[in-house]
C-alpha cells in the first residue's frame, strides 16, 4: 500500500463522536485549497453507513453548499429518516465553522431479485494503452510556477489513464465525451462498503471537465470559474476498485453559467456498476 492510498483510506474512516455524529479529516485529499467534493461525499456516505446494518447504498443525492476548509475537520450529522422493510433512508449534513457545506440523502436497499439489462460499455483500448496521468504531469512541469510543482507531482491514491487527453494549458475544442480508466490497488482487501466509499470519492474526478471540453477550456487556463453544485450517484452492481474501471462521461448541455455532466462506470469486462450525474458552476471570472 502506498502512502497516498493509506491517507485516502484513513480519510474515509470517520470518527464517531456521538450516536449519530461523526468527524472526518479535512486535509489530505485531491486539492490543497478546498476540500475535494468527492471526499465530502464519501465521508458523508461513510457516516450514513455507520448507522445502517445489513443493507447497501443504492443511491445518493448531494448538494454542495459552501467550499470545504481543508485546515479543519468536518462534522457529519446523520438523521435516521426511515428504516423500512426494504429501504433505509439517511440524511447527512456536513458542517464546518457552524455552517453547512454539504447536505446529502442516501438510500439503502435489501438485495432483491429482478430483471436485468444495461447499455453496453464503449469499445475502447485496454487501459495500459494510455499514458498514466502521473507521467503526463511531468510533461507540464516547466509550465507550472515552481512553488506549485510539488503539488502537481504529489502522489495520488487513484491511478488514472485518460482516453483522449487534452493539453490542460492549451486545450483545443473537443468532443464532450470524456473517458478515463481508473483504479486503486489498495482496494483489493477492502470490504463492500469501503468499495462504495472509494467509488463515491472517485466519481467526482474529471466529471466537471466534460463540459469544458467543447469550449477549449480547462482548470489551468484561467478563463473559467468552476465548482460542483450537486452530485448524484447510483450503485448498480458490486464494485472491486482494485481492478480497472472505465468512467465514460459526457456533457449534453452547458448554459446560464452552469454545466450538466453525467457518467457511467463499467468494470473492464463491461459490467455497468454505477451511474453519475452532476451539475457544476461554469462561468467567466469576474473582472
């Protein structure tokens, strides 16, 4: 297990303070200046899971209300909305500085039998055919201020390989379809709930970038202000995140300072394990 993988697993192990009150670490995630959205979602789901027995999450719906401060912990308050015969519902509020930074509803379901169908996975080359994101970042080292180079090259817990990589400093207008392969080796021994937490964390990676692609924009151009506004995730099938998964994303619409993005997550052999939808802020910086 790498140090970055250990840090992520520790982030997802929220501390119980009271029966339905939990505390999560703010620092150590994907971004240094504000808490990565996927981290808050995953910690909120971890807190909800600590109040549920014998059922797995099948869906969650979250709203990002304020940026998270990585310098202090996050408090998660769980409301046990309903414990039914087939479904369990939880509402989680994430709090910093006495204010909400996220609220989320999550639903948990007994494992029922039923009919099955899914859309096929896109036909793409194997993940090893594409360069690792960590290798690509070395190519841009000279174009980043020296004080930021350490952050650019910092080891990340999740291995990512982009199918259609764009130069982040000089992006060209491209198709909104945005596909990455990703995995985390240390997930091999993780339990089912932790697999869900890891996928929830990773589901916020690269998704908002999909709406920027048709406009030749990226986080590095300084031409766009962006942030996740809400996030929805549905679990369909068992997850084993130490194996490669394809995150096939697209952005059917942008407008009015917002971007709508969606994604489908498949195992390497084509099983659809999760679906994602997110709307994000996407507007010009104020002058």
